[in-house]
């Protein structure tokens, strides 16, 4: 019975105010009115990024903060982590009533692509977690989209994680296609690394439609104080991405080198100078935390005090007149060219296929992901025992095939068993091989296989 409650609550929301947002060319549109949609939002992570807490579970906190979102004139928030076993229906309804969309990151401190061991962290248990998060939120019309990952590539030496992030994007798109009644955009939120930010944007929009992202978020802190369109370098970004065929927006902005922040970039972001490429953005961040980017202070007893930044942002947003019509948007949909391998800058082989989905995870596409495990689920960073067994078997089979036949292997090919350490080390020409750190079988989280099998096959029986 426990699991039925959230489902009933979600389905009882019949008269949602907001229409789903869809993607056409390089812009967002309201799927019913066909009006172009610009994100006017904040990043919402009260408690900071180090403490895991789901801000959409506590209705009193939602009510308190939504009043400020409305006062600021916002239409979107971004949340970085949720407990996918929780009931979000009341907060989602309050947001919807307030005209606010949600952009949601699907990862948690226990479930994400691990930079140090991307191949291990891309596994069946991980995919069960993020697919279950999709299930928890797919029914809300005011869910704008999902971020598959945030800043996994955070330097020039972590670019070899990109194929794993791209695999996650592909898998989420496939899951939505088979398990959701409507299209939901899936994107990536990128760190602003001057040497390879363009590579990132192009890489995630190259290849087949099944693996290209639906939206690209840039975390961008280049406009500090009363900067300008050209001083900040916004002009160069508009130029660089003018042919990009997916919606782009600033998934974090609000440099705090000069305080209080005047937020004069608001005028630029929503001007016709930028709207042909960018679809608005999200200010980092609502609440004051250790890193000092807040718009409001939240006291221990939950009282809110507005900072000068809050008032500045509010008056800048109030001044802005949203551009009308398509505002320069392009309807082109062609893929970007996959960026070339560049040592020390972009270490991804443009011809290597992205890792295939772990064998057991493909059952989720047809059967659903089963019960969300929430914060009690396994830490999937170190791998999934079942996948490792699969990969071992595939490696042994490959070895047998090699000793019985002397035929040369196709270069860059991947085995069907997916993001396997075994497959990656076999294809030593692929960039991924260099980052597989440990021999197979190390640090296996034993209970995962049991949890998972009871998840996949047990959920239906419980209901
Ligand atoms: C999950 O495992 C990774 C890798 O060992 C570790 O860095 C991380 O802190 C763990 N997360 C939690 C919430 O325990
Ligand atoms: C990348 O380089 C930085 C230093 O520039 C280092 O601290 C970090 O550990 C490196 N990361 C990897 C995955 O090698």
C-alpha cells in the first residue's frame, strides 16, 4: 500500500496550470500555446551542495520559498538531488500553481558517474536509480527536463568520462521514450572550461539522434559586477554557438567576485542579442551557503532575510521585457560534428562508439525500473556485481574466440556487454581504457544484485 499513495496523489492532479515544455530546433516552447519559453530561474539547494537533502519533500519549506520565487518573478527552479522514494506531489503542485517549472538533476551522492572510475559507476544498479527517478517525476507537467549529469568533466584531464555521460543521456532518452507518456528533455550541465567547453557542447550533440542531448546547460560565471556583453565574453559565446541546434541556457550564473551582485547581466541574457542562442538561465543560488552565492539568508529557525542581491535581481527581472515571437530561434536540427581527439584538451576518440547499456539494464526499458530505492539504495559508484560477472563472462568468451581464431579484432569495437572494464581494456585504442583504474572484482558492493533483482521482479508483486 505504501507505494500506491504517491501514485494516487500524483494522478489526482488533473488541472495542472502549466503545459509541458517541448524542444524545437534550438529553443524551448510551450507544447500547447507554441509560445517560445525562456528560463527565468534560480538554483535551489538549501543546505548547500555537500549535505544531501531533498527540498521538495517538506511542504512548509516549499510554501515558504515559493512565495519568494513568485515575488522575484521566476518561472523555473533547478534542484540538484532528490530522494526518489519520497512523495513530491504537494510541492510539485504548489510550484505548478505558482507558474514554476522544475529542472531536475537525477544524481545523488550515492548514485552518479564517478570521475575516478566511470566504467564501474555506469552500471545496472545506477541506471535503476535514475530510471526510477524518471518514473517519480515524469507525471508532472511542470517538470521541464532532467539533467543527466553536472560538471562531470571538470578539467582537461577528465574528458575521458564524456562517453559515459553520453551513454547515460542515451539511456535516459530511451527510458523516457518507452516509459513516459510524453517527451521530456534530457540535458547536461557543463562546467565552463575555456579550453574544451565548445568540445563538450559539440560532443553531446553529435552522432545519432538517440544519443544526442535535448538541452545544454552552461555553468557560467563570466559576468562579474557591472560587466558588459563584450567584457564578459557573452558576445563570443553567442558567436561560437550560433549554429548550435539544441536549446542552450545558463544552468548557473551569478559571479560573486563583486558584491552585492548588481545582476546587470539579466538585461543582456533576455535581449535579442542573446536569445537567438540562449533561452535564459538560472541564478546560482537561492539560499546563502558556505560559498556565499545566496539571494536570501535562512536562519536556524527557518526565517528568511533578503540580501541586497535579492532586491537587485528582482528589480532587474522586473525591468526586462521578454522578446516576442521566436526571438531569433533556429529550427535547424542537424547534429554537430564530433570534436577531434586533442591530447590534454579533449581526450575522446570521435570514432569510438559510446559504451553500450549493461545487459541486465535493458530489461528496465520494457518492464520499467521497479520500486525507487531512495536514499536507502546502494552506493553504485563502485560497480554492480551482476554487471561485473557479465563482463567477466564476455571477456572470457572474447579470449576463447581469440585463441581459436587468429582473425584480427576490429579496432575501436566494443563488446555487447556494455560499459565493461573488460571490454574497455580489450579495446586499448579507445580513450576509455586509460581511465579504468582497477582490476575486475575489486570493491564490489555485494547486496546490489539482490536488491536489484527484488526490485525488478518484486515491484509488480508488491503492487
Ligand atoms: C559512494 O562511494 C563513493 C566511492 O567510494 C564515495 O566517494 C562516496 O562518498 C560514497 N557516497 C556516499 C553517500 O557514501
Ligand atoms: C587532474 O589534474 C588535477 C591537477 O591539475 C589533479 O588534482 C586531479 O587529480 C587530476 N584528475 C585526474 C582524474 O587525473
